[in-house]
C-alpha cells in the first residue's frame, strides 16, 4: 500500500490517472448522450419488436419462376426453417463464434481485439463485431459525425444490439440478419444472393455455395465471385477451415469440399440485364397505374420497391429464352449483311445532314443550346473523346470515342420487336422490345408504331369475303392509274411485267402479296368497310382513309396487330394482349387479379375466318413465306403473312398457329435508313427468320408439343368448295382482243377524299 502511495505522489502518474479518468468520463458522457438520443433517436424495444425490412417485389412467369424484381435493396425474406444448417454453421463460425453466449455485445471478443489488434498490432485477431451488432448496422445504417463518428456509431449499434437481444430469440436474430445482410452486386439477403449467384433458393445451397456467400460478407467487392472467382474460392476455404476450428465440420469433409471447383450460375435481376428486360419495364409501368387504385388495410399506398409484392405474369420463361436466342442468331447475321450492303457510303457515315439532324434531337444538344452555347462550341464539346462502352454483337467494346462517334455507331444498328400471344386469351408468352435494353431503351412492342406493309392485306381480303366477294373472284395484277388520286399507280414489288391477260384468284393474290390486286379489292369493297372491320378486330387507332391503306401505310403497334390476328384462330374474336394475371402482397393475399380481355362479339363470320386461314396457309406453303417450308423445314401447321414497307424501311412477319400468334418486326430506328435492297429488306428475309428459328427451337422441346403439334380447325365443306378453283385464269380471245386496254380508272367516288 505504501508503495502505491509513493507511486501516486509522482507527477506523471497522477497526470496519467487524471487522463485515464478524463477519457473514461468523456466516453461515458458520450455514451449517455448517444443513449438519450442527442445524436439521433434510438429505436425502443417496442419499435424494434415490429421491425420492417424493405422487400423486393418479385416478378414471376406463368409457372411462378422468378424473372425479375423491383427494389431499392434487392432482398427476399426467408424463415429459419428455410436455412440449411451448414449455412448457419458457416455464418457463426466465421462471423461470431460466441453468438449463442453473448447478449449482443461480446465483451471477451472486444478485449481480445483491444489487446491483440490495437496494442500488439495483430490484425488476425478479427474485428469483435457480433452478428447482432452487424444486424443493427444493416437495419439502421451509419451517419457521418465527423471526428467522433466511429465511436458514436459503435455506441448506437451496441445499444440497439442489446435491445434486439432483449426482444428476439437467437433464431429470430439469425433470420433478421440473413434477410438483411448485404452481399455483392447490390444484393440484400441470402435468398436474393443465392438466386443471383447460384440460380437456386437458399434452402438448396450446398455447403460449398453457402461458405462462398458467407465469405463475401467480409468484403463484398473484394470477394465477389462474379468478379474474382479464385479470390472468392480462397475465401470460401477460409470459411470452411473456420467451421473445422469450431467443430461444425470434420477435417476429411472439409478437405473434399475445398478441392471442389467454384461454379456460378449467375442470374442478374438488374432491370437492364437478364431475361425479358423490356417486358419487366412494361410490367412496372402497368403496376404503377394498377396499384393506384388499391390501398393497404391501414389506408397507405403500396410501395412497389419496399412491400415485397408478388406479381404473377403471363410470360413463359423458357419460351422467352428461346425467342431471345432466335432473335440474336438472326440479327447478328442480318446486321453484318446490312452493313456490307451499304459499304463505305452508308448514310450513318456519309449523310452528314442526317447525322446533324439526329444530333440536334439529343437532350444533351438541347441542354447546350439552352445554356447559350454557339453551334461551334457545341460541335467542339461533341467531338471530345472519352472511353465509352459501346454495344456490338460480337461483344461489347470500350473505345475512346466522341459523342458524335458513338451516335454514328448506334445509327447503323437494326432493331426489332417481337410478341407471341396465346390467341384465345391474349396472354403474352414472349416479348422482345429491342436488341439490348442497356443501349436501346425504346420498346418496339409497346411504344413503337410503324407502317405494317402487307401484313394489313388479310384485313382487306377478310372484309371482301365478309361482304360477299367469292374466293374465286379473279383480278388482273396489271397496274392501274387512279386519276382521282393524283395519278397514283401502285405497282408490285420485285416482279417482272405481268401478263396483262392473266388474272389471279384471291388466294393467290394474298399468298403472293400482289399490291395491285389488294388495291383493286379495297376499291371494290370500300375503304369504309375495311376501316369498320379493322376496328372490330381490335385495331382502334385512327387509320388513313385512302386506298394505300390496302398496302399497309397505316402505322400500327405490335400488340394491336397480334390481338387482331388472334381473331383468325379465336372464333373470329379479337383479344387484347395482357401481361399481368395477379398481384399479391408479401403474405400471399390477392390484391388484384385480371381476366383475359376477349371481344364479346365476332368480328366476322366463321365462313370468312376459315377462308382467310386457308389463304394464309397458302402464304406459307407456296407464297411469300414458303421458305419456312423449304429453307427452315418447318412441318408445323402455320398460317401467316409477310410485310415490307416502301423503300424497304420495315420488314414484318406474322405467324399464326392454332395456339400461338407471333408478330415480328425488323428495321432501323431512324426512318431515313432502310435496307439497301428489297431482297434483304423484305419481311421474308428480315423478320421471318426470327419466327423460323424460334419455332425450330420450340419443336425441339417436347414441353411445347401443345403448340407445335396443334392443328387448325377443319374447314367446312362449303369453304373448300368455294376455294376449289385454278389460282389463275387467262382471258378469252375476245377479251384479249378488245379488253384490258384501259389502264386508268377512278377510285369509287364514295371513297374519294373530301
């Protein structure tokens, strides 16, 4: 005791003790300030007892397979029983070996860290942070308090951790932790991480996979298996060794697992990546509108990003995958041929006026203009080069380019739209809005309307049959000039001079897509009647009241066109394509459900429907789409129609089978850039191959036999009798001698423009 008193008399000892006391009082005071909420309110036990975690809205296909999510934090919650035991063991062995012994703060671990880490500088001693402390941080985050920020945040977390331990059992804490902990690639919760990196539920994780994900918790980016596979594998092995150290795993099993390769099955649910990105964006738009009319029990609106909604859609995941594969296979080859055909004189290279016009439509150009920059100053800014990732079919590339360079790069690309629907309901089974959503945001299914070309002709011929014209009515393909339409003379694309004395029946005229006859048919039946029928088939937009309507000058969206064509295999009733069947809350309670929207009345008679189906079968078997049989060897029962617009700007193909209607469009987003030749740009070459490759893939999958092996309805005997005539008829001698000399006529006056 005397020695202690003598020691205390020394000045430096007294100052040391005063310093220790001062520091202690300071931190005790700081802790009390934190405790009483001076640096922000700390949740009470009562508030902690009803913890809410933001949950991602899940998007499911028709078979409840996950196709995407909407989230701020990508998180899907599970219960304790969903976690495999080896996942729990790996987590505790690695992150908090004394988890079951402490009450939120592990004082023994903290002392160990203090002496080993801070005093002895032994960094291998770990961080001393418990699972409950980490949970506190995950749930409530940290704030920047400048110099004392680390201490304030640690104090807050320790207070919250102790309160959490007073409210929840250890199992419940593990559930909260695993459902909220951040994993790589902005993924929150073990279920989302498991789905993203291994394409399976967390309940199905192997020990190796579980150890891999637990290993990433030390440093999300550094141990991201997508980016650093070998580094992640090494970290996995550290986790497995920890499991051995704490007797969760025997050495022999551990050695076997550490010898295994680390194999990922990465599934991105980023809105720009993954399956059906255009579809997911469209569903999100529709959801926002639909949810406005529904409230929670407490009257609050639903939050698409936080409430864990479950959205059931019509999409078929596998079919969508096959459709995307088919699109890519064809567009890669078509793009090469397209660029080669234009060569060095391509409009995106040589047409400076076109490039300048497009530049002036860019938001960045308009912002420069608004800021008062001169054209020369804007030009200089647009020519500044920087590293930029660019889309390319051979693989995305990074180049040092200017904004103007990148614009010219993107101007050359052909784009596409494709939709496949179930004709009796309108359920969308596949949906491709463009070639790559990351670089081409414009959706050609829901946003675009392009001239539909000859795909409109079936509605002209349907009107004719419905209004009494016989299938064996003959028309000459010879061009005619219509004097009351400014001398308009429609011609037939890519054909030699027609024999003026040969006439085609309606089936041949439609299957060979003869323009001159289509115009003559609409002249006979009346444009107004065609407009009326088009409306009955679900084409509700305003169509041009002029004879060129027969050639498809109308701009119609893919959805409307698909719904209208569905009537040919849906008892003459049109449908409205739809994509959402049901919305549930996170507990599975139905918020809203949606029924198919099928027309209540027939647009035309059964007789007309069967006649048109036979005509469109001829298009496939011996007409403009015959390459489906010859080149692609498809044996399916198919009807359909090709379409090509003026100057080869748009290529179309509509494929109709008994249980699936598919519409394909291909073209350049800039209407000033078309195909160089009709041979390349015609729908049979630009759009049809996507359908062909798509059906080849469907044919190889027995799960789609109900589609690929389906049969059309058997036509009535009257239909077959009325179609039983020669496809062409030659004029008799007298008519050849005295007729067919007049090459001018007027369109029926009732259809003349007012």
